[in-house]
C-alpha cells in the first residue's frame, strides 16, 4: 500500500490479555478506515500470556510491537506505539474497545477544520451494561456532553505533533496519565474537544465486587497523582475533586456520630442511610437528561456515593504509600 505522509492516520492499539476482544478491535479499525487516508495500525502488547499476540499477528496490516519491561503501564505501551507512528494524526484505542463506524472520519474533520483543537474524543458505550449490577452502574460513567474539556480518556484522536511537542505520556504515572498529558497540552495553548458521536464500544468485563473495588481504588490513585503534581500551579487540576473525595467519607462519620449520639447505633445508621439516599437522588436528578430510567439513575447515584470510600483509600495509598 502506498503511503502519503500527509494523509496517513496511525492507529495505536494497546493490550494485555485481551484475546476475547482483540480480533474484533483490530479488524474493525480497517473496516472503519476513514476516506482519503492511508492507515498504519500498530498493536502494542504488554506481555500477554493468552493468545493476544497470535491473534494480532494474524490480522493483515497490523504491526505487532512488544513492550519489554517488567514495569507495564498504559503510558509506556502508548509511547512505544507513538514513537513509531508516522501519521499526522493518531487514534489511540484500548484493546477492550471497538471503534465505531464513521468515528475516525468525524474526528479527522474536527482536527482538519479546527487547528486549535489538539485532541478529540467522542462517546464511549458499554457493550454489556445489563450483565450485572456493577456494569449497569459503571456504564453510566462513560457519557460526556459535547464541548471542551480538561482531559480525555484512553480512546481518543490526537495531532501527533502535539503529543511529541509535549513530551508524550509521562511514564512515571501509572494512573492519570491521560489528564496529565492533556494538562500540559492545554497549558501550551491546545484544546481538548468532545463531540457528540459514538467513538467506541467498550467491554468493561467487570464480573466481581473485587474488580469494582480495585477500579475505584485506581481512580483514587489517579486523582491524587495528578492533584499532587499541579496543586501549586494556577490551574490546580483535580485538587478540588481529591478534596471532595476525602470530605464525603468524613461527612459520613460525622453524620453517623450525630445519629448515634441522638438515638444510638440504629439511629446513626438510619441517619446515614437517609443521607446516602438524599445524595443519590440528587445525583440521579442531574443525569435524567440522559433519558435513563429513574431506577438506573438512582443506582448510579448510590454508586457515586459508595465509590468515594475506595477512591479515598486509593488517594491515601498514593499520598502515604511507598514511592
């Protein structure tokens, strides 16, 4: 295939033991190839022990790269692909995600027509939101209203020159590497744009409470890492969120103590439940514009309340744990 460097889109797919979804993820990239562009597709494997490498190697047109390090992270995997990329633009894809038809055309149109936009992302849709209660709750995390944002997630399209000019992803960060890069890009004058277009379907594959808990703990690690890095800067990215994540569980203790002092242990628990339901209803009301059922919105509100605890734990581990 002939390659025109000015009309080349690089797609970097990263994965670790993603054999169940990887073939579809890679093949769909080619099926959704944007009009007028050549494709360069790089798959970066982070040491899979399943059939991921075999599957990727069997997809015609895919170059397989191996992340040879014991310190595996999404930042290191993406950087390996990005440093090999030849395209003017680069689409980042996680191996558990499948690009949607028309997305790359829509994203390229934004980047081509709006020079100040450095990165564009769209809507992420969970594949199996009704599989269990964890998937139902977490699937509502993905929706983002269109507009300019402070950061994006792992699935996104970038100007390759912007990533290179801002030093790529910081490989010292295991959680929060995307908002960290977005922060640096925005400080240099770039903009991060979300458009109202389906970008990927995503398989969270969350089957247990342990997975649910660890996901929230890791989110806390990301909040604390980014907040600690920029709290002295004019824009204190994620500092407010980090403080709120600590404040909410502290408020639970105060409410429990007040109820306990007035009406004993049962009174304390009852007052705390009332508080949780009130806060959950408040959150549920804010997302009703997404046209979800009230029961699902209330479940999401309870989810947002509950995860404050593991998120705060993750923040504490990052702030006071081993470096």
